[in-house]
C-alpha cells in the first residue's frame, strides 16, 4: 500500500498553505477517492473544515457540462481553497473548463488542479521540495521572459524553433506554491509557460496529454508532429490507431492543431517519465500543447475548447542563441 499522507500533506500545507479555520472543497471521484480522503485528512490536521464531493454523485461520467447541483454545493460551503483530484476521462475538458472558471476566476479560490492524479504520483512528484522547485521556476522564468526565439532538440526526434513576442505574450511561472486567492496550478507542479507566436519543425512526443496519457502511458515509439506556422501539418506514428485518434482530436476545432502553449518543466526532483501527463509535463525540458492557449495567463488573443500536451525528455534548449539546458540539465 502506498502511503498517501506525505504527498497530501505537501499539497495541503506547503503548496496551498491551508490555514486553521479555512474551508476546503475537494472534488474527487470513485476512482481517486482515496486521494481525496487523504487530502481531507490533512486539511483536518491543520484545523481546516473540508468537504469531499464525488463527481458521480452529481453527474454521469464522462462529464460534459457543469451541473448547477455541483455549483450550488460548492457555493453553499463557502470555501477558500479547492482541489480537483480525479481520474482523467475522454471528453471532460468541456466540464473542467467551466469548473475552473468557477473556482478560480469567479470565486477566486486557491486551486490545486490534480486531474489524472494517481497514488504513485502522490509518492513521487507530490513529495518534492516545492520551495526549491519555486526557486528554480522563477529563475528559469527570468531567463526566458524576454526571449524572441527558443530552439530545442531531443533524442526523440524533436528539432523545432519557436518565436515569441514579449510585448504581446507573457510567461506564467507555476512554482507549486499558491498562497494568494485566485492563484492556481497543476499538482504535481513545476513549470513556466507562455503562448508562442509560431513554432516550426518537429516535435517527437514520448507522452501525450488529455485522455491519451491514461490510455497509452509512455509511448514505445515517439509520435512525431510536423509543425509549420504554429500548426500541426502532419502526424506520424507506428501505431495506426493512435495516429488516427490524434488526427481526429486535432481536427475537432479550427484551433485544435494550433500550438497554444510552450512550456519548460522545472520539477528537478523528477528524473524519469511516469507515463502520466500530469507529472511528466513537469520533468525538466520542453513540452508544448495544441489548442487552448490559457489566454488569461498568457495574453493570447484566441481560444480553443481542446488542449493536448505532448512531452519530450532530455531537451537541449537555446534561448536567443544561449544555452539554457543541455540534455535535460539546466546550466543557468
């Protein structure tokens, strides 16, 4: 049995800084209820009131919209902090997006987003030293904040160049410490991200996001995404079924094949892939996502209902011609 309490303690006491007397709502599901209960126990240990809500009590899965019964249950509890600790299912982005809008932008809660969390991740990424991760994250953010071009190569076949405009788009650090109302991040945490102006080249993905992560884990052979003008022009995979799924996913909206996010993982405690996107996107190196560009955080002037992260490891990164990372190790 995996001891969930150290990771839950880190999430509650360090990452979200839950205080005595605060109220914490934990949205979980039957598949991840043990994690939800571990978070509940840690909230109680600091003298905070907490409530676990299971998705199946309010809707059928996969959830496609946000029911008023759930919003009413959250509002009536009057929380200051929220956690989202559930299994990731296909098609639930249309539920998660309005849910996040509710708890982050409308209610201004401190929010720990843990969609796709598993018990092994609670023992791996959630037990990291988040004060050190925050230091590294802010250092990397300062190094890229004014970047005009970033080049990256990886052993999985990645060879791409991205362009940026610091006057129009901003980098958003995700240090894992969310102590101010309205702040949020994915846990396990550690990255900094923006929305690029354009990306050209090839991305060789070892792990995929959304529901692909839980279905496929670490890919036996990288999937290749050929990019031009900031959009996917071609997908290659030795798995024909996966290639067809990816092509369908990227065609669902006019911006589903557009690079919306460009990110650099900063969780230096992570040394290898787990097969779970929630954690693997925080492995030191570059990952990108097609679709939703987090306009509130990045300043992007477009949007999209889908969001598909793709991760490559052992990155060698040049920022405006200067090395930031060599083979997965920061050199700043």
